[in-house]
C-alpha cells in the first residue's frame, strides 16, 4: 500500500464505516413494527436497507413486511421516536475507529462526517462514542438539499475548508460513498466490512480498498 500524498481533508461516512448501527436500527424498527402489529425484521435484512437515510430504511422495511395500511410519514415519525430511545443501546464502533480518528487528527488532517443519517441523531451518537471532537464539520443526510450519492455534501465540505478536490478523500463502506466521492472528483477509500446492499463494495471501483479502519494510517 502506498501513501496518498497531498491530502488535507478526509470525509468519513458513518453507518457501516465508523459505527455498526444495525443493532439499534433493528430495535427501533421492530418497536415500530410492534406498534402497527407488523412482523419483525432481522439484522441480515436491515443491513441491505441502510445507506440512503432513515426515511428510505423505513420505506424498505415496510415494503419487505408487505405493509398495506400504515402511511410512510406515520411510520417514520414512530421509527424516529424509537430510534432516539434505542440510539446507543446495542450499536458499537468498529475496531480501532476511535484511536485511528484521533491519530489522523493528530497528523493535522481536517475531518468531515458526511452521512445520510438524519442530523437530529448525530450529536448524541457522536458524544456517546466520545468522538464528537474528531470532526471539524458534521453534515447529515437532511442538512442540505441532496445527499449521497449526490456530491452536494462533499462539495459543501470542500468549500467550507477551502480545499481542492485533489486534496480530499472520501472514506466509506457503500456505493453511495464511493459514488459521492467520484461525483465530486475525489479519491475514494472503501471499507469491506460495512453494509453495501449485500454486494462487494469493490464493484464500484474505489481507488483503495481496506479491510480494517486502522489501515487508513498506512494510506494517509
Ligand atoms: O442510511 C443512513 O441512515 C446512514 O447511512 P451512512 O451513514 O452510511 O451514510
Ligand atoms: Mg455507510
């Protein structure tokens, strides 16, 4: 693995990259299903629904259980109530995430969290894992008009730090991250352990592929 030179800004995805969030998403989804007398979902299914934000996750779950009667907006409000409750119950950081983020900050990189998860959940989640101070900028899935795979969030981060696209890299687990990076003209680094709709993230031709988060310290 050779070092990627001249990088100033690292954009990080959240779910499936930093946090294994499916256990809490499952608790919240199934609490929602209980309210509507609908069947439960399992982790293996939920993993294939993460990545396009919480409204899409709820929509995919309702479709999967064959829901005919509950309105999407009603279900989403119910899910959000339960997700706020279960937010930090069973999810965890992937190995070496906190120490690697700190090491990268110590090396002097600017850092942005670029996630499709709704903004309202981010402060609690980051502070629970004690990583709030690892990010100079946090951009949620509903912070701007469009989210990944659209490049808008990445472009916003580039402008915020006044960094050229050749000086930034996108790190993520799913095709939305790689495409958002590619659409913004950034190099991309893919993690193989996250959620990518059940498909290998290598299909998206990221510039670099790593199996462990701390391998970032070899690349950056
Ligand atoms: O889909 C979500 O809610 C979050 O996804 P992301 O953090 O992987 O962008
Ligand atoms: Mg992700």
